[in-house]
């Protein structure tokens, strides 16, 4: 077929492809031009620089050969001398390109097949780009689709303008899908890959539940009620924390709805997942007590530095507070962001008694006092020799039976003991081979250095190479059970923030990073955190 023939048919094909694939007509015409260019180069030689123009209104095709203007010609198929070029273009300069018209050509069978492949490839690329652009800004939305097929537990969903996948671990346990089923899911990631855009959906993501509530509860959609956090054990149980910006609206009641209609709509979508709706509170203790519902709590003791809380419950409430396989306390911990340790009133009493006895014995040995004096110090809340040594003297002299002379003597003995112990620990540090450089790290005590030496962290480089988990420990969740791994400094209750600061100090001293580079990283990290917070608020 002659390229110049049947211009109307060319444009009709371009329009048909553009409509079918829902892509811009210009992209199809450009693909056709590239295909014709490839066919022309196979006819006139691969080294020939061919330019193809297709008029989008008339369908007229112009073939041109581009020749570079040079002073000394090395290849006449791609270059032209300056004097000949100026015969055609008087203004031509070295480095310009002169175009020469080429005659219309006939496609051979191979050239036509090659041109078809180019068009198909270009159209497919445009289709993929359009799919990516369509969904890249929809991360955090809920979409509806139809099940196209199920492969090894992974569900392929037809979204109309593209395909998405719900991986097996992103489906709710025990739910099954068949071809043609309608499915609703949450877009949590869109990636541009070689085989085309990959759209990942989830039905287990915590924000899937948050979005479902926003669809069922108008107050959430309008921003009157906010969802502050969500914790899920998909298909089994979930907890969601809500707060109202209007004091006249009960956030829990609004989410439950008349006779539970709103929450039941969400439960139905989540295959019967039980949902606890909890009022959020800025007070951590109150929030954690609410999060442990339906269990009753007698007392809470917070350790804000370690973000840990001890919760005391009546003996008959222990199993309810922990939940089946630890589910209730695990979800409460995820919801609040605190590590929660639950104990009964009897266990708490026994622990307090054990601490009292331990502190009493410590004071007897360290201060060389009798049991009665040691018990008085322990009962007044003194938990360590350091507290006795460095508190205001009046706090000791005010204890019944003590006077200022007794307080002064006790503090002198405490300081003497601490100095003696510090010397012993420093000798042990040296014997372990722990570097003196580590003593310059703010926050590291001699006792910590001894512990680091026992964990084979002995030099500035060793410490600089540590991760926060290496110092503070970490938890792993497997088969529904949480396992705790201790770090080198776990017994000292060092917070993760302090651990990170100490590691960064070591890296600066070791020359791994400069303070300027660190400040730039912190600024970038703060910007990323702010961006993530904004995305989370938008998703909620």
C-alpha cells in the first residue's frame, strides 16, 4: 500500500485506536509517524536520518531526509557540504540540518509488520502511562472493581481503566473470591514497573476501615469527627479511636449509628470483624484505659521516657484485658503506640513488695545502715542510692525520726559508695578493653560502658555502627505472638531518641558524618514526617 494513499483511512484508524484505548489521538498519530519512519529507514538505509510528518487534519504524509551541514563530508547519506547547503538554504550554517523531500513509498510485508509492531508498542506505552497517571494520585482511596481472575490466592481486579492486584496477605482471612465478584478495596501503592503500572489494593490495611467509616458516617466525611488511630486484626477484631470537634456530638454514638446501623455496614464489608469504637483522649493514661475496653482498669503507671505503661486490673478481669491469644492488649498497644504490661492487683502487690525488699537490701549494703533505716528510705519512695546522694537534704531530714545530721551522714555515705562503685566499674571497663573515646559520648554511663564491653562493643567505631534496635531491643510479631529481643542497653531503659542521639554523636566523632550533614538530614527527615502526617490526615 502506498503511504500517500487513503489519507482519510489513516485518520479514521487513529481516531478508532484513540477511542478504544482512551488515549490522546496525537499520541496515536505520533506512533504512526514513528512506524513509517522505521519502515522508511529500512528502505533507504538505517543510517539515513528520516523525518516523518503527518498532518492531523488532512492525513497528508511528508517524508524528508535530514542532512547535517558540515565543512568536510565523511558520509553523504547523513551530511552535506556547506556550499551545496547554501544553494538550497542561503542562510545555512555549519551544524544546521537541511531537509530533502523523499518520494512516497510502498510498504513491503516485513516493513508493514514492523510498522505495526511499533504502533502497538507506542500505544501500549501510552496506555500504561495514562493508567499510571490515572491512579498515582489516588493512593489512599477506596475503589470498586470486578474480580477478573484468582492466581495462587492473589486476586486480579478489573478497575475499568486498569488492572489491580490484591495479594493473598492483603485479603481478609477466610474470604474467597470468584470470577465476576464485585470487590471493594483500598489503594495503598501504585508503582511504575517494566511490565506496566502495578496497582496494589488491600482489604486488611487499617485505613481501609477508616475510609469505610468516612463513607458511612457523614460527620467523619465533613470533618466534625476525626479518626485518630486504627488497629486491626483483619477478619477478627479491630479498635478505632475517634474524637469530636463539636462538644455537642458524641463521636462513639455517631459512628455506631441508630441501632448500630453505621457500624454494622462496616462490619458487613469486613466479613464480620468485631469493631471497638473508642473515644480518643490527649491524656495517655485515659486513652489506654479506654483502649483496653471492655476490661476494667484499677490503676496505671506510665513510664513516658520508655513509652511503656503498667496496667493493673482486678484478678477476674485479667483474661478479658489480655484477650484471646493476647489480642485485646495487642490491639490496644497498636492503637495507642505504647507498650502495655498488664498485671493483676495481687501481682502488682507482690512486685511492689519485691521492689521494697530489694531497695531495702540495697540501702543496707550501700549505706551501711540497719534494716529499719533502710526500710524508712524505701517506704518514702527512694528507689536508688543516686536518689539518696543527690536529692535536696531537706527531703531526707523531713522523714520521721531523721534530722539534718542524719541526712548529711546518709548522703555522705551514698556519695562515697557511688565513687567507690564508679572506680570499680571503670577498672572493669578498662579490663574489658572499652575505649576511653566512648566516655565522651553524652548519656553513656560507666555502667553502660561495662555492659557494652560485655556485648563486644568496645570502640567508637563499634558503637557508631550500632542501630537503635541493637541498643534498645526490638519486638517481632509472628503467628499472632509478640516476641521481645533485648538490646545491649535494655536494662537501663534508654529511650530510642536518646539512643539515636548517642549513636549520631559517635558517628560525628568517628568522622563518618559532619554536623552540617546531620542537620541537613534532620531537616529532610522533618519535612518527610510533616508530609507523611499531612497524607495521614488526608487519608483519615
